[in-house]
């Protein structure tokens, strides 16, 4: 069903399907995510139960504990398929860590945060198509100090934020955060975490890794 051979430095891979629920199927074997008031929904491959639907409420979320294997302090790539209907966190290291969000149904956002909790410049791009599947990503390259937002394997914004150590040593929330009134509504599938900054061609190779029967 899933093919991970040749994918470099993968830290976590959550297909987010009915079959896998909140499990990490990478070799890291991170603790399984806890599902709260989300339901299986059609995935980006058009087949049933290949994503989870978030209701846009404070009790609709997935929470991942962080035993240390999710901690990619030097460089990072986050990738996911999203079907946005409202704004909220895609993958947020909380409290006070790296945050990857949909801030409006058409707007993608990332803020890379230093280990101390001090934030860097935000990246924001109004390139999402609401109520459609978008393949989105955010990457940070510690060697160059450059952060990048991606949509459909193309860079949509890049900023020099300097050489930092990332605040990825926190638990992770998708969909909703405590004490935050913004809750994601829509579908998320195929969440991937890498400890290196993937290039455009490498991100393109991951686009269909969760597609079932349509390779």
C-alpha cells in the first residue's frame, strides 16, 4: 500500500487513513497519535477513508506525543495533503514550537521557532485552493538558513531566517490547540516529517506515496 524505499531521513509518516489511524509507519515507530472527534473521509486519491476530517471545533484534533524521535532540530521538511474549509493547525509543535498552519482556507503559513521559543519571520502564501486537495509543505535548511513554503511541489515563498536550532522537541497537535480559538475544518492526509530540507524533485516524488492502487 505504501512505498517508502529511497525516501531520505524520514522521521515520521502518518498516512492518516482508517486502516492506519494515527500510526507512524516509518522505521521511527513514533507513538500512535490519539484521535479525538475526527472521522475517516475520502483521500487525495479519490478512494474512501484515506484521510481524516476535522470538524473545526476545539475537541476535533489529533495529538502526537514526542518521545524525541520527532525532534528534527537542525533541518526539517513537513509535508501533507490538505483539503481546507477553515483555518487551524496542520502540524504544530506545542507549546511554543514550530507551527505549520492553514490561517485562511486559501492561505498557508509556517513559522520556524528557535529552541528557546523565540520565533523567526513568518512565511505566508495565499496559494491554497479551498475545498480542493492541495499538497503542501514547509522546509528549513540549517546549512543555508533558508525557510520555504511549498504547494504542489513548487516553492511559493522562501525567506532567509538564519541558522538556528528548531523547537521540535514538543508534542504535536493537528486541528486544534488548547487555549486557541482557531480550529481547522477540512481533511488532512499523508503527514510526513523529514530531518532534511527536501528539494522540489524530492517533494514531487512523495506526492503519491499514500495513493492506493493508482501508482
